[in-house]
């Protein structure tokens, strides 16, 4: 199954964070799953690392890329179809990065691996 990772789930997985549920861990390690990380998530992490809100090794972009490669996570670019989907979303979530993830998950017909309760307010499958 193709799965889009929410930013926090990616960070939890690479740091073995105890907040990651058993179901999330199973989705992460299942070899048949194809894991995707949006460039919006990478952008978000780089912004937060640059402001000191997210402690990542420097250079952060190289660290994120290395973790993606190590954990078989594929980059998902932002496409025109994602922007069209974004435009149709109701304003249920204020975070622009999370809204993009919802739009991408809907446009790509992928479930979203997330612990954010606001995400489930959208018409998108949450794992």
C-alpha cells in the first residue's frame, strides 16, 4: 500500500519516539508498504530546524535525505493536481503544511499516516 507520512510520524519513526503507536510502527516497517514524504514536510522541517524549534543535525537537508534513503521513504513532489485539491479543502486546519498533506493524500488516493486529530476532519483515510 502507498502511504503518505505526516511530518511528525516521520520524525517519530526515525527517532524511535514512544509516541508512535503500534499500528503506526507496523505501517512503517511493513515491507509491502511504499512510504512517501511530501516535499512540504521537508520544507516544514527545514524551516523549524532553521528557527531552532526542531533540533536536527546540520546540514538538516542532508540528514533528512539520508533518513529517507535509509528507511525507504520516497519523496512526493507537489503537483498541479495537489494544488487543485488544496483549493477545494474547507478551512478546517490552519497549518498550511498539513493542509497540503491532506490535499496530496486525497489527490493521490493514499492514506495518511498521522496522529493529528484535525486531519480526520477531512475526507481522507487516516492510518
